[in-house]
C-alpha cells in the first residue's frame, strides 16, 4: 500500500477492522482479514486513540453507533449542514451537535473511530459508586430515608450540607441505589412502597351529582394564583374494602397538612361533623376556601360551609389535577397509610403525629423550608398546633 494509504481505505473497511479488534482478534490478523498491511492497521489503531474492548456495547437505540458516527464524519467532510446530517440519520440536530462537541479530537477534527472509542471509554465505569465507597454517606442517606425524605429532598440536603463533591448525590443516584438494594432491605423502598418505577394510571370515577355546587370557575382568582394563605384542598384516602377513610386537608400556599379523623365512617353527615369539630382550632383568617372533588361525602357542603366559614368549591368531573397539591399530599400519606389496609385502627393522636412529621419536612416548592415554618411566618402571632 502506498504511503498514506491508511487514510484512503473506505469507511466500511476501517469499520470492519475495528469490529474485529473489539471481538478480540489480534491486530495483524484483523488487518489481514480486511486486506490491509499490519502497519496500516496499526496506524488506524493509533489514530483512533486505542480501542475499548467491551463485553456489552451501547445497544440502546438512544446511543449513536459507529455507522452513525461514520455518517456524521462523511457529512462534515462534504460540508453538509449539521441539521441535514441529523435528518439523514433520523436523529435530532441537538444530538449531532453534542456528539461533535464531545467527541472531536483535540485538534478540532471529527474522526468517527476516535469518537466511537471515546464514547465507549466514558461508558466504562469500573470504579465503585460514591455510595459504595463512602459508608458515612450511606448512613446519612439511610437516616433520611427512614425519616421518609424523598430522594430529591436528600439530594438537596447533601448539597447544602457538604462542600466536597464526593458527598453530593443527585436524586437519580439515590433512586438507583434503592432499586438495586445498595441501601439495604430496611431502606429498600420509596415512600410509596414501590421497589421499582411504575407508570401512572388514571382511574375514572363514577358520575356524581351534588346540589348547588360551586365549580372552580366561581372561585376567586387569588386562590388560583396562591396569593394569600387560608385556601385549602381536601379529599379522602380510603381503606381496605372501602370500609374506612381519613380526611386530608392541605393549605395551598404553605402546604400545611391537617388530617381529619373519621372513626364513625365517611358518609356526608360524619364528614360534615368531623370537619366542623377538627378545623375549629384554625384561625378564622385561615378558613377562606376549601376545594374538593365531586364525591358524595361532601353532599352536605352547604351546612359545612355555614358552620366552618369555608366557601366550598368543587373540581370538574374526573379532574384530580385541579387539586394537585392535595393529590401530591395523598401520595405522601400512603407511606403512612398503605392502600388495602384498615384505616379505622388509627387514632386521632396517630393522625396528628403523621401530620406533624409531614409539616416538619422541607419542601422544594417552599425553598426547602417546612410547611410549619411557612405557616408561622404567615401567622406570626398565632400558635398553629
């Protein structure tokens, strides 16, 4: 082969050479099989910066493969605009721009075999994770999980508490550690009780009709904009065989939670009486509006409104997102009150303890302040129990 011939071979020949090398074939044998000299193959090898031999390559469709990198290099050599290169590969143009930026050689040129080798080298992670290396970090994460903090809350806590990067974790790292059992069986589940990711499912409730309902379009605009405290969202969490329930109230601005004990059932008269009795400790200024779904347990809403001072509004049918703060809170509460369990065994004291723990947990939406702190700032002269 004439001098410089290593750059005149087709991309298909070079690709076959590197495929053989990654399969464990010796360099001289790989060169012979593709029809080039050993020295030519050696120059290809050096020009690519070596070859990463992996047992399992990036087999997901979201990763660029070597053929696509060859297509990018050919397009750049022909001065084709990057968006058109991306279109020909069926990729987003952002993906191609990132690939060129990440995997170009130090001199700024894009060589597909060098780029493929760099991508594989970054995927190879023989070192242990931070949680595997650091027992102190594992203990901190386990402690917060035992206190029912979410991975996102733990991640922000570590960022605030430790200056060194090795003591910081993103939420996804904590999720993966939970799912793979790295944090142990005792802390092996999320607050929801799930041990793996699960797609959300939306149920459809049966139609209901309640007399004289006021829908959300009649609710004051400042409630929707969360301008002032005193506006609540409410719902029930139901126990096993629909035989018991707990009422849940959450304030829209402060995210302060109040749990309603329903020892005598959760039909309309029982819920009315419990709401009247168990929200009486709230200052009058904190009893402005209450948003509920169209469940029949709120059929006596007019009487409840007169006795408590709440102006009660109802969501549209099958629209739980219209009281999303309460839906989120109910999801948190399910760690304390799992589905398909009898809720009648919980006392009023149990409910107060759970509400206290939630109200003392920092929330991202509050700038990592707790609902209790925000409530106290809102009503600095009022003692909120």
